[in-house]
C-alpha cells in the first residue's frame, strides 16, 4: 500500500476531491506517527519501571494528540458532500457553484485546519518528550 495515491484528472478539478484526498493522506500520516513515536521512544529511552504514573501519562500524551488529529482528519474525510456535478450547455461538468458545496468545503477546511494544528502540536510535543527524556 502506498501513502500517496494518484488522483484522477477528473476529480483533481473539484475542490472537494482535493480536500478529500488531502484528508485521506493526513489521516494515514497521523496514524503512522503513533507507532513511529512509540518505536523511537523505545529505542531512545531505557526502560524505567519506577518512572511513576505522572511521567507515564506525560510521555503518553503525544499518542493521545495523534489520535485526536486522526479523528479530526477522519471527520473531515467522512463529511458528506452534496452532489455538485452539473452539466453545462457544452456538456462539461461544473463543480462548486452551489451554496451547499461552499458550506461543505468550509467544513472540510475547518477539520483540516484543526487536524493540522493537533498534528503539529503532537509532533512538537513528541520531539520535546524524546529530547527531554534522552538528555
């Protein structure tokens, strides 16, 4: 399975299809970030059985943030889009001219933005945890 799959030319013209493909890609990336963080954590930090509950929860926090980011991307991915296809007089299919289409694009953009913020915070916090625990 590849992470980046080519988008057909017919769907590349529609802004909803581009947002759908971006949500799918970022959902995969945010889910892949969880085992990557845990793997790097296991490699970089020796096992300490007396670390305490607070430290364990603090070190587990980036995983929770990655799960939140993937949930936001999945909501953006699963947001139902109205049928925006309309044929013009020349037979060409036109997209995105309805009010529901603009609302759906705005909703997807909101979830993409929230997911990107959560993913950025998760990456920053995991890098901080790995550097802090390694030193």
